[in-house]
């Protein structure tokens, strides 16, 4: 298989309940755009059947690749995913977010010469559709800022 234009790298840990639907949904959105892509799933130490789900996904779609990292270490999985990516452009995302609209806004910036484009769930106008429990750290950040005058800045 030739190298794709775009690699979407997604670390996954204990995501058996959502990974199939999320990858299928992402693939449908990327297909609708006509993009040449691969999805690289960086599994890192899951204990809930995520590996079985990834194995099935890779068997059903040659654009889906995955690997296993022994340690549950997000940074290590992300780094390896980036190194394993074959695309000219590498997009790093989260399994429960996958914002293709952001990809569409970021790719022209890359084409204009940017080396890196970073998005944030905390930016004004961001569409953070995660369940409330996944947004708790953002609330804690706000409490730290209010209660102890700790400054956290997003640009």
C-alpha cells in the first residue's frame, strides 16, 4: 500500500466501548472529503478488549493500522504513533473528539508553510461534545484560577 497523504494518529486506552463507532464515523467523514488517509491507533496497555476491537477494525479496513504499547503511557503511545505514521501530514487527535472541521481549517495553514497547528477544546468557539465527566479537569482549572489566582493562558 502506498503512503497516504494524511495520517490521523489516535492514542487509545480502554476504549473498547467506543472505538469501533468512532473509527467508522471518522472514516466516513474523511471518505466524504475524498482524502487519501490512514488511521493509526496507538493502543497503550488497555485491559478491556480494546485490542480485539482494533484487530477487527484493521482487518476490515486497510486504511486502519494499530499497534500495542505495553505501558499505559499516553505520551509514549502518541510518540510511537507519530513515528509509525506514513502520511506527509500527521494529525493527532482523541478518539472521542475527532474534529474533521479542525482538520479542514488546519491543512491550508500547513500548505502555507506552518510546521504545526494546535487546536484546543478550551478555545472560544470550540465544540467540546465530551461527557461532563471528561471535562472535569477544565472545571478544576477554573477553580484554581479563581481560588488561588493561578494563571493559565490559551492563545
